[in-house]
């Protein structure tokens, strides 16, 4: 069993990676499955546009239809189509019979095979600008898919930023607890010395030992949290070899000009761009609804051969050229569709303006949150400085037997709590800054 553990330890050591934020972000953007799906959506948009383009060139088909039947109508029609009909088929061989005599060859023909091979070409000549408008909509949808891909990248970058710094924070918690453990061990050693000299009771030694055990339990919990945070980072990046991270990642965000950031958000926010595109799409949909008020013009060209066997003789060929014009005189659903399209456009316009108002509120709340986090961080720095001074003074007082072990350990706990809260306050401040960067749609790599 020990050999197995040793094996995994060696493997981890050999293949482990200590990564920076940029490295993790690059891994994530390369490997993330949601991003790959959004890229495929862009490819699908290209194919949809190509498909719409193809409608302008019509459809060319070759068709071969072979059938065998003794159905009187089909047999007679196939003979006419291959130019083989005779007077006999009309019953002229029975001319000496009464006029109400049923022609036998016409009504009860022998079974016949008919082979029709033809080349057809169908083209929509005018559809009320429907094809062109549909192509415009597909181009807009492609832009939407590109923006959604960009939005996914922004959300993913924000998530990686949080996850990466969470691992760094977990490391710092472990380091802080190790320092506390060393400090408590010194206190414990001092208490044992004092106890041997009869200056304190065994209770002081036990209290120090109990606190040391408490620190060890907290250290074990911190290591577990580090592994959990690290595993989530591995999940995001799809890189199982990550074993450690580099230093804390900070964002250099200029917060002095809030109005400028709001203006940037209005011009750079991908979600707003998407909603603007949806406005354009719904406006184009009105044109689609209008297309039904125009005449529809289609053409059909056909050239082929018709015979009872495969024969491409000029005597059996034919052509058929058709131009069809369809104009709907009355269809009350047209006006309904047109009105519905206008309402959808109006809704899209309202939602766009609503999103701008929400963006302003979201950014305002993010600034307030950051301001609060900055105040908390400043307070935690002062708290740590004060807690450290009190603990150092308490150590001196304890050595001079002016306070009890309980009071000393209480001050030590306050010092440890202050360090932990300062680490957390730094993390929360950077996350608040990252939220602003995400809202404004700023590039995280450009804010370092």
C-alpha cells in the first residue's frame, strides 16, 4: 500500500504544474466545451447564410421514374407521352360495332412499362424580397452568435479569475495557519518550561496543547479547502496536471471616472449589442410579413424522355417551361402576422432600453459594493496591525506572569482571525473589481 502511495506521489511530482492566471485562462479558453459549442453555432450560421444564398440559384434535379401498370388512364397517357398512341387505342378496330361499344384496347390495355427521365430546374424569380430579407436576418443571427461566444468568454474569464484567486487564498490560509502553529508551539514550549520551574500549573500547558490541536484541525480543513478549490480550477481548465498556483492576481482598474466607465459599458457591453441586434432582427421580420402582400413569381423548366424502355431518341423527348404568378387577393392572417411582427419589434426596443437602465443600476451597485469592500479591507488591515501588537504585548505579559494562558490564547486567536479576515477581504475586493470589469466588458489581461 505504501508503495502505491509513493508511486502516485512521484507521478504527481513529475507531472504537476504550478500555473499563473494567464496560463489557466489560456487552458480554459482552449478546452472549454461551452466555448467549443458556441464556435460551432457560428459555423452553423455560416452554413445557414450559404443555404439562403443557394436559393438565388434555384434547384437543378435529374429524375428517373419507372412504373409498370395496366391502369387504362396511365397506359394511354404513357403512350401519348412517348408518341406511340394509335387509332387502335381509340377503338377504331371496332368501327363496325354500335356507337355505344366500349373500346377494348382503350379500356383493357395490356400492362405497359413507362420510363420517364427528366432534368428539371426550379427557380423563385420574385418572392416579395423574402429571400433577401431572410439572408439579412441570418447575417444578424451570426453576429449574435459571435457576441454570445464573446459573452461566454467574459463569463468564463471572470469565473477563472475567482477560482484562481480562491486557490491562492486557500494557500495563504494554510501558510497563515502554519505560522500560527509555529507560534503556538513556542508558547507551548515556554509553558512547559514555566511548568517545570513551578511558575504555572499544568492547566496552562494543557490549554496551549489544546489550542495547538485546534490549529492542526484548522490546518487540515484548510488543506482540504485548497484541494477542493484546486480541483475546481482543474475542472474549468480541463488540465488535471495543475498542482499549484502562482501569486495573487490583481486588476489595475481605474475607478476615478465612473461616468466614463458607464459610457464604455453602453458601447462595449456584449449583451446590449445582442439586444440591439434582436431589434434589427425583429424589424427585418416586419419586412418578412410584408412580403406576403407582393405577388410571388416562380419558374419551372423541364426537359426529358418518355418511353417504355430506356431510349434517348429525339422522337421521344419533350420540354416544359412554366412561369407561375401567384397573388393572394384575400388572406386576413397576413395583417395579423404583420401586426404581431410590429409588436415584437416594439417589445425588443423596450427591452433594449430596459437593459440600458439595468446596466446603469448594475454598475452603480458594483461600485457601491467595491467601495464597501475597500472600507472593510482598510479596517481589516488596522485590525490585523492592532491584533498583532496586542498579541506581542500579551506574550510579554504572559512571560512576566501578568496574564493567564487563557488570555494569551484568546489574543492569539484574535491575531489568527485578523490574518484570515484580511486575506478574505483582499479576495473580496478583487472580486468586486472583477465584477465591474465584467460589467463594462473590459479585457482582464489588459488590466494587469
